[in-house]
C-alpha cells in the first residue's frame, strides 16, 4: 500500500514538473521592429531666388590697404629695376588716388609713370596716362595744361600710326575747344577753393 501511494505521488510530481518546464521555456513572442519606415516625399522644384548685388562703398581702411600693397610692389619693382611693371604700379596708384579725389598725388604718379613708359618706348601706356592726366586737369580747371597733354598724345599717336587714338584725341581736343567757358569757370572755382584753403591755413 505504501509503495502504491509512493508511485502515485512520484507520477503526479513528474507531470507537474513537465507542465512547469513547458511554461517556463515557452518561445518568446516576435518583437516588433522599431526601425523608422522610409517614405518617398516628392518635392516640387522651386525656382531659385534672384540675388540682388548690393554695391558696398569701400572704406578708407580698404583703400589704405590697397595703397600699401601697390606701394610695396612698386618699391620692389623699382629696386630690382623692373621699370615697366613699376610704371603700371604708379598708374594704379594714380587711379586709386583719383577715387579719393587726391588729384595732386594722382598727377604726380601719372607723370612718374609716363617718364618710365617713355624710356621703355611703351606708347600705349603713355597715351593712356595722358588721357587720365587730361581728365584730371579738366576736372580741376587746368585747361591749358590739359590741352598740352592732348597735343602731346596727338603727336605720339600720329607718329606710331595709331589711328584709333588719333581719332579719339581729335574728339577730345574738339570737346575741350567747344567747352572753354565751362573749363574756365571750373578753373576759377578751383582757384577760389585753393585761396580759401590757403587763407584758412594762414589763420590757423
């Protein structure tokens, strides 16, 4: 009887253990993927916006930097006798001074440039400098000197057979001759400004 009860107890124990084992090692459920789903979004092509170019006036600091750079290059070219390049450096300086209405300095550097260009036989550069000199002198009312520069340019262009320049110089001469009154008034205004500046200097 005891043996029979022991056998029943063992059978029940094994059956319960089997059920527990099955429940404990039940296969895990499938895990849902959390990866983002890719979508195709159609973007319409919009025309590019038009960019407006805004001209920003150059500051005095920028002009001073450019002046120092050109002067440095000019000194280098003069030191190593690269006179042709130095001549162009002087013209660049003159143009820079013209932007600042520094006419006296612009004239001086144009004259230096022309002296070198004449020695090098660079007629093209000489003519371009003479045109600039003429414009400066007309602007400040130096009519007689401006005409002298034009006549020099005319003779040079004729001697070199530069017909385009001959026509241009003739046009400039004609314009100057027909606008003498305007030029004389400008000369008087320039003289009055100089006298006023001199008087102010004396007073100070």
